[in-house]
């Protein structure tokens, strides 16, 4: 039996939103799980690849990060996603000492 320190074990009813849309180059399907954990950042899951990240609208201003995390082929796709997430993800209030 392994010994470990339990950091947390929390159940929560979460809001989930599914987005499917098409740009000129690509189809996108995302699940967005809104939670009170992780400083309020939603969990964004690409339903096509299974790639996921915690993401707020402030994080979405970085297309290079989105290109890397969602394994996008070209910067134009990352720019499209950046605009989409900035419009559809919440801004976060600063919450000190959540953990």
C-alpha cells in the first residue's frame, strides 16, 4: 500500500457548457467545465483531441499558449481560438489564498 498525503477530496455540482463551431479552416468542439476550484478557472477540454487546460479569458490573450496546448497546426487557428475564448470565458477576480 502506498503512503500519500491527501490534498483535497471535494465534490461539486459543476456547470458544463459545450461549444461546437466552424471557422474557415477548422471545426472545433469544446467542453467547458465551470468550477469554484482552481481559482475559478474553467477546465477547457477539446473534445476532438482530449487535450485540456485551465483557462480564463486573461489566459486566452496568448495565442502561442493555445497553439501549444491544443496542438494547433498554424498560428491563424490559435488567433481564432484566442478571440473565441476571450469572448466566451469569464474574467477572474483575484482570490488570494484559495489553497
